[in-house]
C-alpha cells in the first residue's frame, strides 16, 4: 500500500528591503514602534536616535574638551571685563540721571550672568579634562563573553581615538544600513559606542541588538575587527561593554528576520503586530497624544496618509498620536491616561 505524502509547508521567503539599525532597534523595543519608525522617513534614515542630539559630543575627546575650556574661559574673561566696566560706569554716573544709570546697571548685570555661565562651563570642562587625564590605560578583554565596566578615560589612554565621521555603513547581502554616531578606533579595531538616554538604567535588548548590528556592519563594510561595543551611561564617562557573542549574533539575525516579516505583513495584509504590555506605551513618543491643530501637518509632511484617531477630554483641544493613527487604536500613553482622553473619531 502506498501512502500519499503530504507536502511540508515551507515558510514563505522573507522579502528583501533595506532596514536601518535604528528601525531594527525599535522593533526589538516594540514591533509597532518598528513599523512606526520604518514608515517615518526621519527615523528610517537612522539619524534620529537620542544620542545624536547630545550636544555634549566634544566631552568625549580631550582635544575638543581643551578647546571648549579655552573658549569658555575666554568668554568668561571678556564678559567679566565688560560687566565690571558697565557697573563702574553705572556707579560713577548714578548722580547724573536715572536712565543711563539703569541702562548701564542692567547691561552690567546681564554681562555678569554671562560671566558666571561661561565660568561654570570652563570649570566643568576642566574637571572633565582632569578626569580623563588622571585615568590609566586599561581596556576590556576583547575575548570576554560577559559585559565589563569601562571608563572613557582608560580607553583613550589605551590609544583609542573617538571619531564622529557619521559615515553610513551598508551591508548589501543583508540589506542592512546604519550610521554609528561614535566609534572608537585603534589600528584595525573599531568599537561602536552608544549613549543611553537618562531614562534608561539598564542595557536593554534594543541597545544590545544595536551594538551587534553596528559591529556586524563595521566588520562587513569597514573590514574592521569589532568584538564588542560600548554603552555609556548618560552624562558619564562610565559604561559597559556589550560583547558580540555567538548568542547575541543569533539574536540579532533573528530580530532582523522578524522585523522583515512584521513589515511584510503590514505592507501586504495591513496586519498589525499585537500591542505590547501597556507599560511600554506609557512613555513611548509614538503613543504621545499631541494637539491636532499643531501637529496636523506632521503626517502630510512625511507624505503619509493616515486617518486620525482623535482623542478628547471633553474640552475644545483634541489630540492624536502617530501610533494611534497608524494602528487605529488608543495607545495607553501616560498622558492619555492622566488627561482622561477618550476616542471621539
Ligand atoms: S505606543 Fe505602544 S504600541 Fe505604539 S509604538 Fe509605542 S510602545 Fe509600541
């Protein structure tokens, strides 16, 4: 007797399209955030992560710190002289009329404020210079499989140089692209560095995947050795390594595949990923309800046509959120809850 073999259903091929590292990390945080970021040209371009906006970048290079110290010190000195001059003139002419006395007095006080402002910046730069200069050369073991604590000064003393060339790295076979904001370089070794926002206290999976992706890109595109990445705490020279172990590599490739599946299902069937645990939405920028008037043009600026899910607390001001509009739901953002917003459209 012959039995008819039932064909084994094979998984459909994963469609090919480019994904940026930032978008991938959003998928790790929440699949809906990944789609929000993928469809948002600003996010899609991998240049919209919080660390990119940190104006404190010079703080990471001794040379730039010294420049910042000199510049702030010089401005403090100049404003100090002008402030002193104004106050002396104001004191001298106080008997000759109120108007000039007040003008010079106010000018002097304003310049005094600027003096304190720049003096404080100069002192801050000096303390940072001391902290970096007093460090001794030390670097993490590149073969370690567990995270290790690092200090920025120790890495600089060990000969690594920070670079912000913002070069886009691409890996054609996997259609992955990304731009590490900061890379520590020494000979053929390149270590991507990311800075956690103040709100993060722990190295979440989205940062680990981001590091794995950058190391992968640096190795593939820049032919560098990138055995680990660094995650720095916000406003600190302290951080820890994220070793790119076989397990992390596997996790990263798995997340990349999953992200492509989510995007493909959304594009072809409009199938939305399930919403995450409400706690995740509570502080998520995609779920933040924004006034309809002020933000109305946001979608059209991005050339995305989406009907709005309008929320109201019963007063005139109506609100909506990007995630709400895209997935036709009310994201449980903390503001939506605290303002008792209800869906009206
Ligand atoms: S609001 Fe919630 S569901 Fe929407 S992207 Fe943010 S975390 Fe995900």
